[in-house]
C-alpha cells in the first residue's frame, strides 16, 4: 500500500520518493521488499451503478406523524412508512 509522508511517497518508510511516478518507476525495475516487480496495473473492480428506482417510495404509503418546524426550504415533519 502506498502511503504519503512528509518526505514523499513510500511503500516502506526507509525508501521515499518525491512523486508517485518515481515510486512506480522504481518498483517496476526492482522488487525492493515487494513480493514481485510491478509489471501491469490491476484491473479496477467493476461496481454496478446505483439503481435510483430502489430509493423511490410510494407517497401513498407515507403517513405524516408529527410536524417538527419550518425553515427556508419548507416544512419538516416526522413521516412513517405504513408498509412497516
């Protein structure tokens, strides 16, 4: 894991580099404590996009419980979901 310190970037605090590219260039040529030399980037993990429909709530299932107050952006209330 690459960390950033006061002297630069490092994997091992005894060997610091002024920039990430310097660190990568070094570890592409030398193992220097790593299990192997760096040869190619790891593929990024694919994260499926959030489905906004999962956040939709049927307004008919909501019940106004208690008015809390109002402000510049409207009224604030406690609302219960009657499906629960």
